[in-house]
């Protein structure tokens, strides 16, 4: 572009990939504050399709609820379709709140599709009524908060995994390495690793009190249904183990100053506990929560 007889070169702004000492806010990667028009167009199309898919999935959950005339949370199939719907809803809510999380969309939606595939091929259960123990208003309180917590923990886990990839990429660049073209084009579109690390921590910290309430609500419901508040049933035990794992992660971040890869590994261990509580206990372990098969 010429101006006053001279030539001005429009250079692409540098991307800050690591936080300076004491710096709280780290600029995100390319596209964080507006990128090329074509990429932005594709991004808006992707978000629009995600909204459409969310509405279709939500309609499926509502249809299931109508067919059984109750909350659709009586078995793993119903929990699965509701959980994946809420996970996408959390992502779209963050976008609606003007949070720059579009970088998460591809990874979250792909894994949600895999989860739905498992639901309809492996976990599908025909519509049926609830066993007597589940006929309680606590079903709406306890299970709904468990689903929401799982969805938010899942968003945090996706971010943590992306952080590990981005941190390895930045470390390689800092050491003078040359990542492949595919890795470069893929990872440069992610926010800085410090931003991903901070976002994951904030997500997990925000939902942890609700997970605490979920366990308390489950104990109260157990007292009403089974005459005891806590009996170390496998589902109760692993819910508590998950709580301890996330508590350790948050404690390590807040008091021991853990950041980066050590904290990320601990966060993934905590989410692994949640996954085992969700899948492993229901499929492989028998207990009082085994009333609906899968």
C-alpha cells in the first residue's frame, strides 16, 4: 500500500506464545481478535451448524423424555445423550458470553459425535419406566447437577489436552526446532499455552462447588431411598474419589503454585476418575446403582 510516495508493508502481528513473568493475560493465537475474512466466514458457518446440531440433539432428548413421560436420565443411554447435549450447550453458552472459545469447537464436537455413536450402538436401551427408588424429586436435582458438572469437567479436559499439545509445540519452537507444516497450521490456531492452562483451571474451579453439592444431594437421596446417607457403594466411592482428585488439583494450583504440565496431568487424572465413575462403575461393577443395567 502506497502512501505519500512510500510503501507501507502490512505485517502479520506476532503471536505471544508464553506469558511474561507476572503477566496474567496472554494474547491468543491467530484469529483471536479477528482473522482473515475467509477463515472467519468458515468459523461462523461452523458455529451455525453446531447450533443446528445442538437443537436437533436437544429435540432428541425431549422426544425421549416424552416417550417415557419422565426425566430422560434413567439409564446410561439417556444420561449419555443428555450429557453430550449439555456439553455442546456449555460450549455455545461460552460463545454467547463473548468468550473466545471457537478454537475448542472441532475437538469438542468430534468427541461428542463419538460419544453419541457409542450411545446409539452400544448403550441403547429401550424406553421403560423407572424403578421405585428413582421416583423422587431428587432425581431432578442430583442427576441434573451431575450431568452439568460432567459436561463442564469435559470442557476443562478438552482444554487441558489441547494445552499439552500447544505447550509441546511452543517448547519445540523455543528450542529451535521446526515442527511439521501440519502441526504448525493446526497448533498456531490455538490460544497460547498459558491461556489454555488458565482457562482450564478456571473452568474446573468454577464447577467444583457444584460437584460438591451433587455428592451431598446424592447422599440425601440415598438416605430417603435406602435409609442410609453413605454406604461406600461403588458409585458413591468413585464420586468421592473424583471429588478428592479435583480437590487435590485445585489445592495444588492455589497453594503450591502448580501450573503447566504437572497441573495438567493431575487434572486429566481427575477427569479419568470421573469417566470411570460414569462408564466403568456402571458397566463393570455391581452395586445399588446397578438398577438400570446400562
